[in-house]
């Protein structure tokens, strides 16, 4: 028996968290959520995820901060990150040295699923 | 029989016969404009317009005269008539239409001068000469122009020698001052433009977030195998995201109305204690959700002002919601109110993120947001709208913060209603 893959959904907007969670649960993921970067880092420090869906603009610590944390402490997890943002240009200009997958909001949920499948 | 006072009061006439005379005309224009109560900017505008046209008279007609006349009719004005007996201006229509391409600079002075004055009339006859009349209305608060005022001005001008060198130096200083001023205005425009770009990006971001939820859920619900619970959850999420979007759009429209002066109040006698009561109960869910403490420091004294109850609720409600948004768990938000002989004062303070020294002077400007508040979402319009509404009520708003991480306190004061 294989265990279900784990996903982390990080977004300060509850509507997006719930939407993405539902999409992933239907694809048999076990989903955890975080409502800002600081909460995400607590989870990332202790667990590994098959996929990390990460919003950029968040209070306390933003998505850029989370990416920098991963680059420093868990570089292997970077390939699992899909940045979800309404600010594609912002993402490109603030994260020049870190390769990442990006999906722009609003997104097609099939496109999101395709990106997720590339991670596993 | 009442004495008829002539309404056109000649101040002085200056002849332009040598090149230094148009500089003299400029100097006189400046002295007269100052004496009649024009602002320093208008002094420069008038002096520039007069010297341009006087220089044209010298350059193209070999000379002419400049008459300065006070027009004492309401609205009071300064009239300057510059006439010459030169060859006339062949391309006048083309020059006035703005389509004239000058091979030698001729004509540029005319269009420039026209924009500097309130009225500009020109009459040119080929082979006979040209008369230009420039008129500038006096500022509304300028003292009345009486024959005595004009007589003493004429007298002062006759006793003051015209010194072209002094005027040229003065002119240079003016140009330097104008350049400084232009530099400052340019920097302000640039800053405003950048703030607008950030605002547009923020609007796009803020509208896309609920749109993502709406479109995503619609796509989910289109699937054939959606259970009843998921369907209900989706519909709820769509409705709530649509409400968020509607509120954002309302904010943008409201800010535009405030900016164009189209916000109106429905005035009545309002007790701000009632307004605070209503906000108190409205924000309880948010207070509980964020685990912050909300305190009220008001005794029961009525806080009567004349205002629009809905707008007052919007003003104080916005300040309280902001405080909740920027205060971390276990922080405290305090609503205070007091009344003295003249004013009702309401304050909203918090122990939250505070405001940096750089942002503090700009918090009530449209589109301004700190880097931190951008991460909290929103458009940076709330405080601009609040400040506008406070002013519409004849009140004042002030903010104090000791810096990032050290909380903020907003204080609004309204005139007490008796």
C-alpha cells in the first residue's frame, strides 16, 4: 500500500486555501494549510511535502521569505514549490536566483493540477 | 449729483525705444503687479507676458509703448496695452492657432503670453501696426483699486529709476527660483506617478484574488461528480469572494468620488456614542478571530455633532478595522472619546505594527501604503477616504506612531454641536 502524498497550501486568503485544498483532496492528497509565510516555515521545518503551493503576498512573512528559507535550509524542496500569484512580474523580479514553477492567478484548475503532477 | 469715477485708471505709460526699455517694462509690470496684490507667481506671469510682447514691439516694429491701466470695475483687473506702429503680423491666425512653425522665434512670445494671462486680445493691421491687450484679474482678496491707490502707485513709479541691470539680475534670480520650483513639482509628480503604478498593481492583485476563487470554484462545480456538500461550500465561497470584489470596487469608486468632490453628506444631529456602540458590536467577530483585546475608554457623556451617521460609522469603523488588521494576537486596541467646550474628540489606538517615520506624513494620501500593509492586502484608499470624510464634516484627523512595531494612534476631532 502506498501512502497518500502530502501537500502544503500557503495563502492568506481563506477562499483560495479552501479551493486549492478541495482540488488536491480530490486528487488523493493529504493537505495541510498555512495562512502566512511564518506558519508555513514552521511546517516546512518539520515535514517534507510532495508539493508546496505558495502565495507570494502575505502578512508577517511573504512567499519570497519562504523561498529564501527553503533555498537555505531545504534546497531539495524547492523543486516541489509552485508559486501562485497575481503578481508574475513581482515574482520574477524578487526571486531571480531561485528557479521555481509559477502559476498566475486566476488559474485554470486543470493547469494547476498539471503543475502539481509535474512535482510528483 | 454723485461724482462719476472713471473705471479705467491709467497707472503709467512706458515707451519702448531701446532694447533696455523692454526690460524696464518688465520691471514696472512686476512692481505694479505686486502693489495691486497679485501673488508672486502671478507677478512673474504678468512680468513675463509684458516683457515678451514689449520685446516683440522693439524687435519687429522698432519700438512702441506699454500702457498700464487699473480696471476698477468688478471683477478688478490689471490691463496692459502694448501698441506699435510696425509692419503688422502676417501670420497672426496661424500663430494663434498654435500651428505656426517659427523659423526665427517670432510668434512664440505671443502664444506663451496668451497662456500666462486671463485675457489676451490682439489686433494687427498690415502696414499700420499691432495692439495687444493683456488682462489679469486681481486676486479676490486684493484690496480695492481706488483713484488714490493708483495715484500713489504712479507717483512711486515716477520716483523710481529704471535700472535694467538690477532688473536683469532680478530676472535671473526669478528664473533660478522657477527652476527650483519646477524641479520640486517634477519630483512630486514622479512620486505621485509611482504611487499610482503601485496602486494599479495593487488593484489588479486585489481583484484577481477573489476572481481566482470565483473562477476556480465555478470550474470545480462544472464537474459532473460534485457532491451536495462540496456544491454548497463552493456556492458560499463564490458569494463571499464576489462580496470582497464588490467592496473593492466600491472603495475605488468612493475614492474617485472623493477626489472629484462628488461625495455628499446627509447631515443630522448624531451622538458618536451610538456610532461607537454600533461599531463595537460589528467588529466583535473580527476581534475574536484575531485574538486581540478591544477596550473602550468613554464615559457615557453624549458626543453630539452634526454629521452623517452612516459616514461617521464608516470613518470610525475603518480606523478600528485597520487597527485590528495591523495588531497581532494578544495586542490591544482602544477606542477613546472625550468632549470639551468646542470639540468632540475620538481616538483609536493600537499596539500593532505602527507606521514608519517615512510613511507617517503620507498615510492620508491616496495610493500610499507601507510595504507591510501591501502584504496585508487592500488598496491604500481607506485612510484617504476617511480623511476626506472627516474634512467634509469640518473636522480634523491626525496620526501618531513612534515607529514600526510601536503601535499607532489616530485622533479625529469634530466641532461640537450645540
